[in-house]
C-alpha cells in the first residue's frame, strides 16, 4: 500500500475513533447534556428539572442544561426529542400529559410513546388533590357531590386544557360520582390556582405541591387526595375512595426518557445515575419538602408504567362527563 494511502487510512481511523469515543457510552458524558422540558417555566416540572440538572451536573462534572419547549401539553418537546440524535445528549422530562394521556387523546400524535423513546426511569410521583374555593359551602367529597346534584350545571372547575391530567381527573371524578361539571380551561396551573384562590372558579384537581401554600394560608380548601393512598405530605387528607368515590384514583408521575436508539451503555449509565440520585438522603429530603414522592425504580419500571397507563386510559378515554364553558 502506498505511503500516502496508508496515511489517509490512518487519519480516517483516528477520526472515526475520536467520533466513537465522543458518542459511545465509554466516554459519556463528554459534552453538555440538554434536558428538554415541555411545560411552562415556573411550575413543578421546573422544580424537578432543576433538581435533576443540578445533581447530574455535580455527579458528572458536565453541564446539564434545561431547554424549555413548552406548548401543546408537552407534546412539542416530546416530538423534538423523539426526532433528536440518539446519543444520550438530549433527554426529555416526561409526564402523563405528553406520554400516556397524549397517546390516548391525540390520534394525530407525531410520535409513539412506546416505540420512540428509551425510558431511563421515574423521578417522582406527584400527589394530586381536589381543592375548592374557600367560599364554596362544602368540606367533604360527599358534600361536594350533594351540592353538584342540588345545583345541576352550576359547578365549574379549572383545567390546564386538553390531554391534561387535571382534565382527566375531573372527568373520572364526575363520571364516578355521577355529577355534571363545566370545564374552564387555562393555559397553566398557576393561573388556574390564582383564580381558584380569587373565587372565580369552584374547584380544581391539580398537584398537591401547587396547592400547599394557599391551603395553609386558608385561601382555598383541600378536600381529597386522588391517589390510592394518602400522600406523605398530607397524611390527614383522605382519598376520594375513603370518601365514597372509588374508581377515581389518579396518580401522576414524572420521569426521564431518551430517544429510541440511544446506546444501551449510555442508558445504563443514566439509569444508574438516576437511581443514585434518588437514593441520596439530601435529594429525597428536597423532593419530599416540595411535596413530591421519589419514584422507586427498583420496584416500578417506567416502561411498564407507560404501557399499563396507556391501556388504562384507553378504557376511560371515551367517557366524557364534563361540558365546555358556557
């Protein structure tokens, strides 16, 4: 082989080796990682994303940068990540709104939650609660149901729009309780909670961490938790089932996924880092302080959670027991 051809071949091998080192799991992470968030800044997703980004940055001494791509209940961000290069440097913070609910409620979804992502793991379960305006004359779920039946069509609730967890929770509750409620859609949770505090809407299902401060201030009233058990952050708050409305449980979560095709060794490193992060007492204390409950990835698999939840929501996807604004 001529000397010049050998030099060219050697150069190509060196370039290929450098590229492989950059993108293989062995060298990961060798450049900043982008954590894409599909929900508006300032909410619970921001809190979770910052905790994850700060912790991973400290663990790997490599920057994890939050990239907000909000809109369409998080599906814009999910579509972006589904089409991103699968090298482990673009990750997505996911929730039911842009994974399980979106799959059931949006027939034209441009991605498949089961096919187009590689689940890394769950991060937190987010306790959900039912809150009512302070002036509404109800203190229990039974009183709320009686009020709704005595005032048909007058009870309204705030939601964060189509394919949102807040809308689904209200639909499930209305169907299970056999009552009629009117939906008042909002662009974000913060605005809806503010209107609930101001008395402009009657009630809302949303994340307990978003309701904690106004509840403690007495500007709204918590009357039920929506999960299968009482939340650790509010052990005195009875569930819907405890108050006579079984079959209405809803337990939101947030997790981390990478694009499908991400090298297995990179996914393994991400999973190990996430598990280590969630086992850290300081991180757990921080999450619990915000009202979140750390996801136990040793007992619950995110891929299974997504698949199971999609099937569950399919069973109730056609049940609509609320009406649009009047």
